[in-house]
């Protein structure tokens, strides 16, 4: 192998190993170990947040559905052929009546989350979405209050859900900013406290901390560096490039990142191999396998010397413009079963109150059907799961599902009543974020009346 080919393979390996997440604008940012002035420890005891991102825009209107006669009548009238049969809905028994009254049920495939909600281990946060300011229908239609740019665009709204500024050009997520505050809580400063099982994301990227990527089966290595005899020429070329005394700063930084990736692979693999075996059975699905890996990594937290961690997993397929009745039930069933299994694994480890999982998505779907599915919406409902959750509650106010009603911006897009900033800040406060750091992590939060929604203990 010549030098040119070796460099080409190195570049490919670097991209796949998450050595340079969002390379543009981040090359100069080293990970936690290189920061000369770490923050004072802000929290004690292990805690983890687990973001479950539903890519495509989940139709939460068919996930949490009115069960009372009046509410169901409005829902079924708006949804027409997409409406879930009233007698199939799984009854929710909240500990306090929902704001605005009424009763609600879950999609029939979500028995696991129904049990977690009814037993106080999960909450539903209603009608959340990216906002710059609180806004009414009249203000939206008059254009008198600013709204985030490119509403209803998948790529933009995915970023807006993951950033604390409602600015799609900002590539620093609120999970990354939170990690910037807490990375010094961990003894291990080589491995990032932010780990993704679903590849690149904005959520975990901070000014200092960048995520480390792990596969569903474990740490990912650089594939052409195995120690087989037939691979000796490529391995030798690779190691020579890695260990050379480079004169250029970019070359030195690159070699440093490669060494770190290799060391992290060895470290994570050893910790996983030595961790206690999981006793919980997870669904054999993409999401189930991702959450199983998160559980394995948490079980190895002692060997990895981690006190604070943030994880990211993803579930695709929610862009249900067509065939929604055929496809959506399987995704919701998988979501419910996978989150339930993950909660069970955390409880078995004695970490039910130390690990909180939560959902996020591009946006909700339209109130009305397009004939075979739904189109891009805005506000949506989300689950938060864990023993630290004030469970058995529907937080916020469920929207009016009347077509053309007060919550219908136009074309069936529901206007959020809770900003992503409020949802995220509530989780972050439980994680240990101080009130004085709110503006640092969530610069727009002061525009909203409730910086903490109270759904965490």
C-alpha cells in the first residue's frame, strides 16, 4: 500500500469512527481531556440522559388520543380514516386530571408505556415544539411574532429540536452544552461523556465536548488495522503515519485523534467485556439493539469511570405521508417495547431514578389526513421515562383537535404551547444544571414563563 492509498483509508476510517464530528468548525476543538480550565463539579452521583429521536416526525395525534366521547368525536372527525377505534385505545389513568379535562388513551400497541405511565414511571409532555416566543394562532397568521426558520422542514427542524437557540445554523446542541458543564465530573477524561449509538447528531455536540460513536455491538474499530499476517503492509503503513513526528499542526492533530480512537476502542471493549451480563431481554429491532448497547455501557460505568453521561439513539420511519395505518403501529409498538425494556434494565441495576430517557422528533404530523397518511406538522407529544419522573401526568395542555380551531395554525399544523427549551431545560435541571447556568445553555428560555415544567423530581 502506498502513502496516498493509506491516507485515503485513514480519512474514511476517521469519518466512520467519529473522530471528527462535524469537521467543519470543530477541528480546532479538542475533547474534554485537552481543556486547561475544567468547570467546578456541578453534581455528584451517577446520572444519565438518554435521547430517543424519532426521525421523520411522529404522528403523536394517533399516539395519545382522546377517549372521552366529546374529545373522541372531535378527533375522529378531524382524522377521518386515520382515526384509531375508540374501543382499541389503551386507557391512561393519570394521577391528576389533565389540564382542560377529558380522558386519554394510547395507541393499542403501546402496552408497555401504558403500564409505565399508569404506575407513575412515565409522563407525557403535551404539544411541544420549537418556538422563539410564545405564540397564538392570531399572531402566527398575522406574522406579528417571530417563529423559527424553515418550519415543517425535516433537516431544519431536527436541528432546531436538538439546539437550544432555535437557529438551524447553530451546530451546538443542548446535550453538548450540558456536557460542557459536566464533563469534569468524570474521572475518565479520555472518553467523551456523550456517546451516540446512532451516529452523527447535533444534540450531543458542544463547544468542548463532541460525541463518541459506538455501534450496536460495541466499540467500532478502524477496519483495516487488524493484526492478521495478510494485512501487515497496510497495518504498518497506518502505524507509521500515526506515530510519525509530523511537522504540520493538522497532521499532528490527526495522528492524536487516531491514537485516541484506537485507545478508546480498547478501553470500551475491555469495559463491556468485563461488565455484568444484562438480565433484561430487549426487542431484536434496531431501536431495541441500540438501547441494549446503552444499557451495556451504563453497566460498565464503573470500569469506564463515568459519573455523568448523555446517550443518543434513533428510530427512523416516521415520515408517514402514506401507508400510515400499515407502518405507524409497528414503530409505536417498537418504541414502547424498547423503552420499557430499557427501563427494566435500569431498574435491575438499581438506577431507575438515576437514568431518564425521553423522546424527541422533527415535528408532529398534520391534524388532517392527506388520504393515506399525514404531512409535516409542528407541535407534538413526548414521553419521559424513569423513577425520577413525576409520572402518571400529562404535562401541559392537550391541543384542540378541531380543524381550523384555535390550535390549528393552518393546514392542520398544531401550534406548540410548550417550547423545546422548556422541555429540555426541565430535564437539564434534574441532571444538575444550576439556575445561573440556564441562560448559558438555553439563551431563549427567559422568553417563556415556566423555565421548569416540574415533571422531574
